[in-house]
């Protein structure tokens, strides 16, 4: 029996991964076997069949370097490099998202599998958008006149290697306590100019339905709050999380908008299409924000196809972003000129509905700035000279 006592076998198995997230985060910091992971609260006594599908999928996630080595056969050197990365920036590669990988190093792989380059970025910024500076209360960012960002969760169904909030997502020591959310809600209540709240994180849909509903209900009690938005990547990385029960609950809190985050046409699958369809059927308008990432989607053809395919699953492209200057993500960065070429290749060449705004979120908290290709060649008192999407010139009286 290898000296195992009855008592020891009753201890919760801290190696059980990726159970439901709780408000209070990870009480057992000792469970950080390879540094930072996520809270792992799932008691080993819970029977598999009682768990919803999305939690079963999450529980099977690869979170450690040794998991990757077993699955993909890394050399000992590669394994130890990846272990170092995970110590700093957690990994959670869930089986659904992993199943979309076609080959090592493809667009799906680079989004979810750590790379040693994450630790080779001396010039990157921890908090590129100075969100901490614009936080009047912890977990709330108030940068624009009439809307705020409210973080309600620090966990995600998959940790994107390019994440802007890489400095904190997935770190159980930075979990979002319930009291902090209440403080954020109180701030919104006191600030009558706030008519729009974006519930963000981490991923808000990593919370239990009842926890999400608690937040929505509290927010809807605020008379001056007009619209609620949820920012979530769950429809892409764990579409099984979108259940009929979740949709029934969400639709009680209209006007409610969801922005999701597809990066590549390969992420549009039967499952993610179904998830978006269910949300759309619940009356929730869906938008999409993508980041332009080197080796993932940084060419006009891929991006145009992604925008078209989004429309087929009833998602309206909203923004595409130049990547932020986040520390640990320099290997994903592209040139602004190339981004302009992408937007030029979409505008006019396909449905206007497929054209998002190209945005640079200015470092230091300047906020989102739209970047446009030049269509106006000159304008004076007499006329405007413009070019169309094919480059032909036209005049119009000013
Ligand atoms: C992106 C963002 C918003 C929302 O911007 P919209 O252009 O209205 O979508 C609000 N607050 C912060 C801090 C943001 O980063
Ligand atoms: S889902 Fe969003 S918050 Fe979470 S890791 Fe990905 S980009 Fe970051």
C-alpha cells in the first residue's frame, strides 16, 4: 500500500484540475504545483455524471508542462523552458480547444501553447493600457465619460498567450472577491453618468450561472444604467458553456450585448456556431473583437474569411486591434501598415457588415483610437478628391 493511510486518501486531490471557479478563489495556494495555476476547488467526491459537460471538459485541461510533454512529446529541455513560462503565465489548454489544432505551430496552437519567447520580452509593459491607474476602485476601470469596465472573474476557459491582462489572469492570488464586485457596483450606483457597463475579467462566463445572475440583478437595480455588455471568449474556447439554462437567465436582463473574441476561421466550428446561435436566439446582439497576431491571422485573406464566417454564425465584427505592447507578447506583434492593408482588403471587397473598425488602444490609457486607410486625397472649398476601394479617383463638389 506504499504507506498510504486512510487519512491521506481522504485529503482533497489537489491535482484535480480546473473545477468550477469560486468567488473566493483558491484557498489552497499550495496547489500551485508549478507556480501559478488556477483555483482547483472541485472535491474529488463529486461524481463525474453530476457535472455539466463544460466542467468535465475544463477538468481535463492541460495545465502543466508535463501534460504537454506527455501529449506532444517535448524534449526535456523544451519541457523545462515551458515549465518556466507557466510559472509566470498559467496555461489552460482545454480538450475542446486543443481538438481544433491541425498541426504543431498552427493558429490554434500558438494561441494556447506557451512559448519560451514569452519570457524574452524586456521592453513589454506589464499594464500597457494603464488600467490600474484608471481604477477608482479595484477591478473597475473608468476611462470614458459614460461607460466602465467591471472585472468579475480572473479565470478563463483557456489562457490566451497574447492576453493583454497577462499580468494577472489565472493567478489565484489575484482572484476577484465578491466584496470587490460589490464595491464596483456601488461605484456605478453613485456615478449617474455611467450608462453602460462592460462586464469583463478574465472571463465572466467562468462564473456559475447564479453568480452571473447575482451581478446582473444588482446592476439592473441601478436606474441610470442603460445597457449591459459582457465580454467573453467562452463561445470560442469552450462553447459547451453556453447552455439553454444560461441563455434563459441572460435574456431576463436586456438590453444585454455580448462581445466575443474569435481570432481565426478554424475557431468557427459546429459547436461555436451553435453557442452563438443560442445566444442570438436569446435576443443578444453579438459582436466580435479580434487582435491581429503574427502567424495567426495577420494576412488579409485569413482576416476577410474570418469576418465573413462570423456573419454566418450571426456575429457582427466590431473591432480588430493592433496588439497591445503587453510584456510577454512581443512575438505576436505586427506592423501597423500591415493592419491597414488588412482593413483595405475588406472594405468594399466584401459585405459592409463584415467590416470592423481597426483600433489601436493607445499605451498609457489614451483609449481606443480608430486607424483608417486614406480614402480622401484632398479637400478644399471647391471639391473633394477621393479614391474608391479599387484605387480609382473620383471628385465631388465640396
Ligand atoms: C474598450 C473599453 C471600453 C469600451 O469601449 P467601446 O469603444 O465603447 O466599446 C470601455 N472602457 C474601457 C476601459 C475599455 O478599455
Ligand atoms: S479569454 Fe480574454 S482575458 Fe482570458 S486569457 Fe484570453 S484574452 Fe485574456
